[in-house]
C-alpha cells in the first residue's frame, strides 16, 4: 500500500516539477544556471517523499569555480532526486538524445542548456563533444556519468573516455562525485529513513596532460572513486 501511494505521489511530483520548471525555462531559456534550479525542484520534495536523508559532503565541489568536468557514479533513475541536492551553479549535463523525447522532462533538459548526444551518429556525437569543450571554456561545468549506464553493483564499470578527453582538451580539472550504494538499502514500502552519502573528492588537474595520459587519468579517477564508495559503505549501517 505504502509503495503504491509513494510511487503515485512521486509521479505527481515529477509532473508538477517538470511543468513549473518548464515555465522557468521558457522565461530564461538556456540559462547556464537553469539545470541547478531544475535539479532542486525535483530533488527536495522527492527525497522527503522517499524518506531519504542526503548527507552531502561536497566541499571540494562547492569550492571549485565553474568550468570543470564533474564525474559521478550512476546507480538508478533516482539519482536525479539524490544528486539534485548538490548540483553547483553554472552546470549542465550530457545525456543521450532519447531523453529529449520524454514529455516535459525532455524539453526541460533542453531548455537547461544541457547537451544531447546521439551515440549512434558519430558525426553528431563529435559535434556535440566540440560544443561541450566550448561550454567548459565559457566558465560552465559539465556533469557526466562516465560509466555510461545505470550500475547498482558494488564495482564501478569501466569508464568511457569522453569526459576525460574533454577535460584534457579544455585544460580544466575533473571533480569526482561519489554516491554511496543506496539501491540495496532503499525500500519504498517502508517509512524508515535511509541515509545516502554524497561525497566529492579533490579536483584532479589536467593542465599539461595530453591524450597519451588518458588511460592513466581514467584509471586514477576510477580507483579514487571506487575506494571512496567502499569507505562510505562501511560508514553506513547494514541494511
């Protein structure tokens, strides 16, 4: 009963937040701070409905000026609600082109200045990546899930190169953001509150790096994030 009620309320909240966000987006289309506002609209009521306490430890992310590449692990569609609490100013995201077809949300994503990539079209994908490099150089951060898909398991999937390639090309730092494993703790049929830790790591500089350094950079970032996620697992109570 609680599960069905909660899912209904979440669906209604999603529609209302999307409609209100769409109004904001139409009034100030492609504003670089739209995504942060939209993220808060989705996140704050949703985490309350889901009884999730987000413990945000994101000092390095908050202190980093706009114009960096933010990489985070991706567990489920609920990441929108959890990570929405920590999206910094002047940040846009990269998403697959199919997101643009989701009613209300797709239009909101587009009006937020986010980048839609058609991974099946190599030419369009390259043009989109060039656009993101120009975005980074315009003092705007890019948020990417380098695993490329949802992954609720204990081990991070191999990271794709795109985020790190962009960071080297633009000469901007990479800020890793780690989310504790919550999918096996979350129960929408229970009123018990669950804690999710979101922790950012110190920025990884790319100044002076070349594409030859790409494999080592990817491995460094993935290793740091895996160790952080493993530590957070021991800091939370056993589900």
